C-alpha cells in the first residue's frame, strides 16, 4: 500500500485540482480519492474523468466506491476484488473507515503475478512461503522440503485406499496376470481427464454467476465423449496387440466409465472445496486423484471379473 | 489497445500540459507518451513525475522507453513484458515505429487474468480457445470436446510405454501377484512429486536470471529427501500390513529412487521446453508423467526381481 496518493475534498473544483497537487510527490496518481473532513472515503475520480471535467466539483464527477480493503486483507482477496470490480487502484481504509492510502496498479500487478505462481504451487500441494513463491527458491533446503512433504504424506496415505482396491481384486490378478498390465495406463488416463475437468472448474468459479447445474451436466457429456473415444482406441489397441477380445472390452469399458467419473469428480470437487471456503485448487490434490484412481480400477476389475474370468 | 491516451511533444512545458489536455476524452491517462513530429515514441512520463515536475519540459522529466509492442503481439508476450519492465501502460507502435496507442492498466489486468487461466488449462492439455478460456465455458460441447481430446489421445499412446514396462516384468508379477498391488500408489507418488517439481520450475523460469545448475542440484537433494521420507513410511506400512520384508524394501527403494528421478525430470522438462521455445507448462503433460511412471515402475520391478524373486 502507498499513502502517497492524491486526496481531495468533494467541493474542490476540478479546474483547481492540478494546481493543488502540483509539486507533491506521489507513488501513483491515476486516481484521486475524495475524502470528507474526517478522512472517510466518499468516492474516487479517475484521471480521464478529471481531464474531461470542466467547471465542476469533484463531488459532481466522482464515482461511488465499489470496493475497499483494510491493511490486513489477504493478497488473494485483494487481487480478486480488483479483478471483479475492474479497479486499477484499491483504496485501503482503517477499521473506522478512514482512508489510509491505496494499492497502486504496479503493486496490483505484482500481487496478481505472485498469486498466479502461488496458485500453481498450491495446486501441486506446496505450502505457501510467507514471502511469496519467489522467496521459496532461495529458502534453505530443509525449509523447502518441509513445505512439500505434508501433502505428499497425505497423498501416500490416501493412495493406500487404491492399494486396497488392488488387494480386493487379488483373485482377478492371479487368474490372469495380463490384467495388471493396464493398471498404470488406466490410472494415468483417469488423472489426465480429471486434471482437465479441474482446470475447467477453477475457471468457471472465477465467473460472477456460475451455472453449476448446466456445467456439471456438460462435463458429464464431455466425459462420456472422451471416454468413448479413448476407450474405443484403447480397446482396439489391446485387441490388436494382445488378441484378447474380453480383456480389450474390459479396458475399453473401464476407460469409458472411469473417464466419465473422473470428469464429474474433477469438476465437482473444486466447486465443493470452494463452497466449504477452501481453495478450489485443492481439488487437484490427492483426494481427487484417489477417488478417480479407485473408481477407475474398481470399474476395471468388475469388468474383468464379469468378462475375463 | 486504446488510441485515446495523452500524447505530447517533448518541448511541452510540464506546467502547460494539464491545460492542453483539459476537456479531452481519454480511456487511460496515467502515462503521457512523448512523441516527435513523425509520431515516433521518444519517452514516457508517469503522472507522479508530471505532478512533481515544475518549470521543466517533458523532455527533461520523461523516462526512456523500456518496451513496446506491435498490434499483433501475443497477449502472453504483452503480459510478460509489462511484468518484466514494471509498466502499467504498454505503448503500441506500428511497423515504422510510430505511436498508435497504449494498452491501459485495466486491459493489462484483464490480460493477466486470462493468461492465468489459459496457463492452467494449457498445463492440463486443453487447447486454447481463440476468445480466451472464459469463452470456452459456453462453446458448443463438440468444440469443447475437440479441444480436450488431442492431448489425451497423445497421453494414451504415451502410456502404452508404461504398459510395455509392465509386460516386460510379467515374470515378476506372475511369481508374486502382491507385487501388482503397489503399482497404482507408486505411479501416484511419482506423479505428485513430479507436479511439485514442475510448479517450482515454472516459477523459477519467471525470474530474470535463473541459476539452473544450483536449482537442479537443489531439486535432486529435495527429491532424495522426499524419497527417503515417503519411501521409509511406505516400507514401514507394507511391512506392517503384509509382513513381507523384501517386498517392503522393494517398495521403499522404488519410492526413494523414483522420487528423486521424478523431481529431477519434473524440474528439468519445463526448462527444456522453454529452451526449445515451447510453453514450459507442457512440462506437466504426458511426456513428463510417462517418463516418471516408467522410471518408477522399472526401478520397482528391478528391485522386486533382485530381492523378492
């Protein structure tokens, strides 16, 4: 935040303002903040309105205040507010509503950029560094390790669930070891379809109004479309290389159903996290992956049990 | 871009400028662009410098031009330039170097935000929509499907490589079917460690100067640290539940070595893509995942063959 931004009383004539400001040192001057005698923010005047205005007072040309922050507002809230309201300078008020200063465009740019990288790291399960994602590149190795381990440990524990699914179908694996060959590819495809759905969901959550019902239905249709295409391709490949029609049917069916499940789960989880007040980017973490993996493998093994055995 | 931004000749006295601009309509006025008689951009004056300057001409207070774009510059280049040079309004020049207008802060904000979501979708393998990631939410279903399928089909083909690794170790799987139980968890952990390394790499690439040697070495040390922690934990879990010391050793060793490989590959690939002029976000795609999966499983099966069989 910078306190060196222009402020003026509402009865100041527009024509006098440039004379009054002249000679002062500002960090940013694209917006004039109109305050009353107690320092309460009444409105803002953008520079273009100031230049265009003739023979009027600031009160006549000013815009209403669309959003303000306090000195302890989170950077991500600040960035979201600036975006939503199209502000290029965000006013900062104290607890009593008095104007303290503003976050200028250059600082907003820096925040947006840091938020971008923090989002990337957060969705990969790296705990944020207090001084931003850039600082973490130079943090001690032990510190960097500490910020990466917790999510991975949680993921490892969560993935025991998928191991349990495998153990549950030991019989199918013992009857025909070729059944195991396709496990990594199935897990990979479920994850890839899910990642796409997560990124679509995170984008949708940034909209003012989300038609969650329509988008979820769309995602299911797209998931089935993807599942049909990839499942068909995979089934053809398995038939061609292994010459086992029933196994190829099981692989195809697992990709078809697993793809649809992954798309829906990948889309719904970030939305659910957002509703619970958590970061939607968490939707791409272990919870999502484990559900997708377990579902895909369960569908696969049930198909295998029905067809192959 | 907006052409409605203030321009002035270099010999304009600072004191006269506000009078000259008065009454004109601008889209943004935070920067005055100083041009010569042919319309060539000579320098820029930020509003704070203009207000502070007394009795000088624009030529005396203006800053040199640090970066310009042409009307057909890509949005991502534009955003990167604005970031790198700390500009809040980016001048747009024609092929002859004549000033056409500027991209104002509000538009830069919009572009940065779109770039953020485009990055997310790109790294999930969704081809960009010409009108930005927001537009794609309302595109016809067939169009959305078309932009998601290619990367998944490529991923499916690439994952046959991992299937080949499985086929190559058929003997190990046949000798002890429990060996297959840990395949999904190993693949998951390799991917999770790799995703973290990719996000660190993408962040590092945004720095002006990258100490690629040091960061790669750090990543290897962190990868080994993560591998030791998770490998130890997993080995203890396998020993506890399955009571098979050699199998637990193989699982632990696969996570240790696979983790180190995944960290290094996840860090190096985005950097390599960047060097080749491609989007570093591609580093999180199938190429990276398939290398990590294949390496982790190969290490696992070699350990299994050495210890268990």
